[in-house]
């Protein structure tokens, strides 16, 4: 198969952003054009090297289409559509009741309604209505779950990457600041406290790097991973409901089986071990 080489714009922009941020930070530092906005915790060169350098390195690590997803992923971390577990169980149970009483083909008029509320469930029942054997239905849905999990995994990896680069870029920014402060110390004959203040200010970049990594990027990565785990779990439950319906199981039994999935995900509510005794292992 013929292939065509194309320029990876993420690599080009990543190098430009990373190197450019570093160069501009050095110019600001050594030409004394580095405003602090009236606060020792706000320094332009540190902000540039942390955010410009971190995002530049991340752009080098991922294709552009995945970089473009960063705002969407951030929005997913901020807003989450909470699903009603019991409503899902009730929906599957009603569909199973219709299928058992009137046959699988009786589910066909409900396709559009399902697509609007439970797209994955609709996809599974479409396979069943089309007459696919259970093993084929299970294989297709399992592959769908795996593909979704892999797509979502990349999103979490982007923020993990941001959280890994930010502290390192903070160290780079601190080194640049220290070089600038020590070079001025050799030229200055004034108050030595100014040099001490410059050295202290140089560590702001490290502060930015550690803070953004541990307060923003890494927690968002963990949040996205948890969201993916939840979505995978819900799709597994739906797959079990689809296969049980195709098998003609009793709707009440299907409902009880699906509810057991959700009970298994709840925290254990056992009694506390008696004092002086170790909990059973």
C-alpha cells in the first residue's frame, strides 16, 4: 500500500513553542525586562517557560488531533453527566419483557428512543434484531468497549504528560533565573540583599511547575481515568443485559443480575473488627 509522508505540525509547533518560550524567558531575565506584576509570586519569564515549555513538550509527544482535544478533555473533567443506574436497569428490564412476550423484532420501533438515551445499548440491540448470534454480538460490543477505552486512555495520558513535564520545566526556569541572578551579582557593587531577592525569585518557576502538575494536570488525568473506568463498567453492564435478553432470560432475573453489578461497585458496609482483633485477611 502506498504511503505519503506529511509534515507533523504538532512536532513543528512543539519545538517552536518550547524553544521560543525558553529563549524569550532568557531575554527577559538577562535584559531586566522581566516584570513581576507587583508580586514576587508573579513573574513573566517563569510563566512563559512553565506553560510554553510544558505545552511545547507535550505537543512534541502527541499528534495534533490529540492536542486539539485538550479543551474538550478539560471540559469533561469539569462537567459530568451523571447517569441513573436504576433507570438503566429498568430500561433493559422493560426491553427484555417486550422481547420475551412479543419477540426480538418487537424492539425495532424502540431504536430511535434508545439511540437518544443509551447509544451503546441501542447498538447492541440492533445487532440482536439483525439476527447476529450471541458470540458475534458479544465480540462486537467487547471490541467497541476496548476501542473506547483506548481512545479515552490517550486523553488521560496527555494530562499525565503535562504533569510530568511541568516540574522539569520549572527546574529549567529556576536554573535560568539563578544564572541571571548570579551574573548580576558579579557586576553589582550595591546592596547584596538585591541578589538574595533575585535568587529567591528564581525559584518561582519551580513553584509554578510543581503546583500546576500536582494541583491541575495530574488530578485531571486521574479524573479522566476514573471517568473511563465508569464508562467501561456501564457498557459491560449493558452488554450483559443485551445478551441475557437475546437468550430469553426472565426480565426479573435480568434486573436482579444487573442490580448486583451496581451493588458490587458500592463500598463494603461491614462491621468494624472488634478491638484487640485483627481483621480477617
